[in-house]
């Protein structure tokens, strides 16, 4: 009879679960396509590293990271236990084939027993965080996560209590059996492999065999019913990630992470994303997979500087709205996103404009996310709608877009002034030196901004001293359009990219040197989408090569000084260039490097990316001020950078804090220039 009741419970639970999952899958099939079925080997490797290896947890914040590691592995081991417990509903001595104690099962019993204890302790630590320590990362960051802060977090605690119950009842079930089956040969073998259950059974022995049987049976029922309820809570809660996170890691973005998706402007009917069904299935899978851990928001410079954006809140708003409109999304299947499902989500209704404009596209959120959720593409897709469909963007950008369109630079300075920095330096023009091995693409900041012009001149001195065969485009040099793309103006970007590729093609350029991470990322990762394929070399890479080849040699350039290095997002997280600039700094005589707490993968943006170079940040919410504070904590005398935008933003930060006497700004190439032996 009890087997029949249990079978009924399983069938009901599976039917409800199956229907929920079926609808979630239908949503994935109803939204837009995304090509994520290539490079299977790399995808499997990502699953091994990030899902089974739990890389982001293990190298991330502790002890929460290890806690999650044990919960994850505990669940894998315990899934075998759950199958065993379910089987016992129909056969009291059921074991998964091959897992009897005298077979492989001894090791399994030991792992399971220990895991039940470890996961139980990890859950207690989790409950302490939810009930007592209330970390902001879990509860929400004001003001951008006001809604998350106010929502009940009871569900998280409930799920933890469920997990704790599953662990505790698993141990009690086995401990009870060891009491009432004492003396049976099979039971004694089990006892030898179950130290925790055996220890509990010693406490239960005084209750007598009958009570131990009642306790064990009750624990078995509670265990299995909680598992069935838990199963049905998963797809309705943040714990859906238990099912979706492995596929989400498998389908991660593999093309260069720094490349935004190219829009097909010829055939597109929507110029960006403004309806919930216009996201693609991978973006929806991201929404399903969020664990609500808050690592993204805790690393986001916009959230930290008090702006309206917090990536977690953005994703949860989209996810909740998607669930609300699930049926409509399914009905609109195959609509190419033209079907008007729900409201326009960009604007007053859901994702406010200032949330989207606050993003610096720094990718700190993506780097921090344990389940590899992607943000920048979603945010830029929604910006594309604002700019291209509604022509709605911050007023300052009118000048930026005009400048790019009419003078091919975001400052809007006349193109004839592009080479003023080169006066007296005798820099070869590619028109006069068409066979030059390298084209030095100076970039708009290096050409027009007074502070960065000094860096440009320093780099040219290095190239000349080392005998590099190079030339520049001079007044022919166009802007590559990076800013327009990050700001959502894909139309302008594609026009500018086509023009730049044409100019470079006319001069048969093959190798491009840059001293700007934004130019680097655009040429290297995005121009191939437009048919422009070049070998792109950063200043740090070239200088390293010149030093290694003995074409440059260095000496002390003055007093020894302690510097901290600020990673540019578009070299660091976008292109994993972390060590090269550091190794150059360390090779400079007299320079001592002191790292900020946030450096390399966790480095913080200067506040210029994503077009913020040309937008007005409120004085009290400036990202650069936060970053300068972090730099000052190192008690260094200067901040070294490899990016003209970082140079401008952090110089501004130092100035606003009246700290220019205490710290100075310097570009890496300036340090090399000063240290070159005559
Ligand atoms: S890319 Fe940077 S600014 Fe944008 S949401 Fe992520 S962390 Fe925040
Ligand atoms: S997006 Fe990633 S990092 Fe952010 S809350 Fe969700 S799981 Fe955590």
C-alpha cells in the first residue's frame, strides 16, 4: 500500500514538474535564435572547469565560495542517494546496480555519509548569512537594488531548510536502519562505510529497535516528499539554476568576448531589443540561470558609484517580466521578434533609460558571475533600440555622434588637426612610406587630447629608437567607430568601420600597432565581422618584443618610485592582457609595483567605457573617484595606465580630490620612453 501511495506522489510531482519545464522550454524555442552549437570540445571544457570545477566559486569570495562548492558536489553525490531512497519505496534492500556495499557502493556510502554532514554544515552557514549577517551581496545594494532589497528573501531560507532537511533525514534514515538491522551481515558492512550514520545510530540504540524503525521510516517519507516538493520549486525559483546552470555554461559566448553581435542592418525590422521576445534563447537561458548571488552587482562600478544600474536587478526584472508574459511569448513563436509581446520593456515600464546608460561595458559583472551570464550584449541591444528606433539618448551624445559623423572623431575637432602632436617628430606618413611593416594607428584620444598627445609622442620616440619600420595615416586616419557601437549606434559604427577598412585597404595595411585598448579590441575582435582582418599588436606586446630582442635597453630614469597599475577593461577582461604590462613595469629600473585590491580580472573600470567618456557623470557618482580612492590605498606615488581614456578619467579623479601632489598619472610607454638608454 505504501508503495502505491509513494508511486502516486512521484507521478503527481513529475507531472507538475514536467509541465513547468515543458513551458520553460517552449519559451526558449519561441524567442530568437542564437548560434551556440559550435566548438563542442571547448564547450565541454568550460563545463568541466566552471560547473564541475566550480572555478568562479573557488577563486572568488570565501568562505561562501567553498560553501557553494560543497553544496554542488554534495548534490551530485546525493543524487545517487536520492535514487536509492526512491528505490527503497519499492524494494527495502534496493541499491543502484553496482553500488551494493560489497561492490563499488562502499566508497559511495562513505562519500554520501560525509557529504550529508558537510552539506548540512554548509547550509547552516548559509542560513546564518540569511538570518543574521545579512550581507549586502545577498540582500541587495541600494539604491539600484531597492526592489530586490524590499522583496521577501524567505524563499532562499526555505530552500536552505529543505536542503538541510534532506541531509538530516538521509542520515536519520540510515542511522535508524543500522539500529534495527544490527547484526545482519549486509548492515554491518554498511556500518563500516558510514561513520556519521554509525555515530548517530549509537545514540539511537538506547531507543530500541522498534522506535528506530519508526524514526527511519518517518525520515524516509520526509526525505522523499521534500525532494519531490523541492523538485517543483526549482523551476519557479532562483534555484532553477540547479538545472540550467550547466547548459548555460555549455552555451557560453565563445567568439571573442569583446565582440558585440553584428546587426544585419539590411534586413532587420527591429533595430535593437525592446520587447521581451526579442531576446535570443541564450539570453533567456541566462535569465533562468541567475542564482541571485549578487557577485555581478558587487563588482559593478555603476552600482558601486550609486547609479541606477545593478546588473542583478536588471536581469531579475527581465526574468520576472518574462515569466509574467510566458504564455504570450509562446503564442508568438516564430514571429522573428516582430510580434508585439507585452509592453516595450525599455523605458518607463521596466528597464529605465538611465539603467541602460549607466553601464560602462566593463564586463566586471560577467567575469564575476559563477554561471557565466552575459550582460553587455543585452544592455547594448537595448541601447540600440533607444538610439536607432527612438533617437532617445543623453543630450551630450548629440555632439559626440555629430563629431564622429562629420569630423570622424568624438570630440568633433577638425580632422586637419589630427597630426598636430607630431610636429617636430618627423613621423613617416604611410602615403610616403607605403612599404612600412607596421601602421601605428594613433586613435582619436592619442591625436586630440593634450595629455595623451604626450604619450603618443613618447611611443613614437620608442619606435624610432628601436628602429621599428612604421608609419602613420596622418590626417587620413579615421575614427574606428568603437564609441558609436558601445553607445548603441550600430548604423554609425558600421559606416565608420567600412570607411576605415577601405582606407587601411588602400594602403595595404596588414599589421596595426595601437596604444589604446578600445582601438585594439575593435580592430582585433570586431573588424573581422566587417571583413577587416589585421594583425593587431598592443604597445605592451611590441615593447616586450623589442626588449626581448635587445632593440631597447633600459636604465633608471630618476628616483625610485612605487606605482600601482590600473588595468584597462578592454585590455584586461576583454583580451586577457594582464601580465605583459606588469612584466614591463617590473623590468623598469627603480619601479616598484604595488597592486590595488581590485586588479587583473577583478580590476575596476575607470568610468570611461561604454561611451561614458562623452557623458556627464554627476560629481558625487563618479566611478573615477572610487578608483582613485582604491589606488590611494596602495600608498603609491603614481598610477600607471595603458589607455588614453583611463589617463583622462583618473587624472580627473585625482584633480577632483586635490590629490595631484600625492599621486601622478603616467602611461606605461612614457615610463619606457624615460628609461631608454641613449
Ligand atoms: S558591464 Fe560593468 S558597468 Fe555594465 S553592468 Fe556589468 S559591471 Fe556594471
Ligand atoms: S547574474 Fe550571475 S553574478 Fe549576478 S546574481 Fe546572477 S548568478 Fe550571481
